């Protein structure tokens, strides 16, 4: 069974999510506080996807996301953000989330589609050839789905790994935002293009010597990005 953590303090919303996720073949693990969420993650180490609300009684979803990423976990994370709070979306992505869904939910079908797409990415890669891609100081292992820079491991989320692999498979090629979105998030993804920009910003903080003056992932103005190494 595909386990997913559902962290939502409003019982009616949580029940709605749980019912529909269960119908879609998932085993929801419920939590209504950050403390309970971490307890459930310890009890269920095979959880590999989390749905996190931002407003919680004891902390916020951003902090939960940060702590999950600080532990080294590569689980997929989707933030539940308020439709009117644009900064919530950006903050969630910058703290390590892979995607976001706005509340109130316009469509449960959209949510389950996002969950399905992220689950495939998190669980994917088992059939990739055990090879390495080397570009300058960077070494990407497609078997272990890891990245090293000058021999030092860089922690990546599954989305970040997918972006880096796309770049390293196409060195020097300008990739449009639409192309990156389609390749990493899937052709059926109907989210906003800014999710690409925010993830690139987050990735630069990890791979660049000077994120303000990037040389690895450079911007092609009005188009997209390219890998310059």
C-alpha cells in the first residue's frame, strides 16, 4: 500500500482528503499537529509522500517541511497553501516542498493527479541504468540518484534530482520553462510556470559557489535556463 502522511488540523478537511486518497489507492496516515506528524513518521518509516497544511496549532507546515528535509529524507512533499497567499507557495518550495495545492480545493481530481505524479517521481528510477554523468566538478549517479560536487554529496529532493539530470543530459542546451515543467512535473501537470523558477532558485543555493552570480545553471532571459558546466 502506498502510504501518505496527511497533516491537516481541520478534521473536516482531513477526513475529506483521507477518504479521497484512500479511494485512489493510498493509505493515508493522519496527523493534526507537527508533533504528531513526526511521531507518525517514526512509526511508519515507509511513508514516502506527505501532504502538509501550513497553519497548525503547534508549529507551521514550513517548519515540518524543513525538519523533514534536514533529516535527509527525499520523500515527496506537497504543501496545502491558501489561494490568496502567493508567498506561501514560494516559501513552501524554498523550504523543500516539491509542489503545492491551493485551498479551498478546486478539484479533488487535481489533488490526486498531483499526488500520483509526485509518487511516480519519488518511486521512479529503479530501472535506470547504473551509470554516472560527470560534468565538470559534478558527478551524478543515476543508480543511487545522488549528486556530488568535488566529491562532496549535495542533498537533493527527487524533483531537484530530476532537474539536475535533465540539465546534465542536455549540457549547454537552453531549456524552456515549459520544457522543464513537462519533463520534470509531467505533461499533464497544470500548475504554474513559477514552480520552475522557484526550484531553480533553490537548486542554485545548493550547487553554485555564488548563487547570486550563477555559472552552473544560467538564465536564458525570456526563455528558460541552461547548464553551463
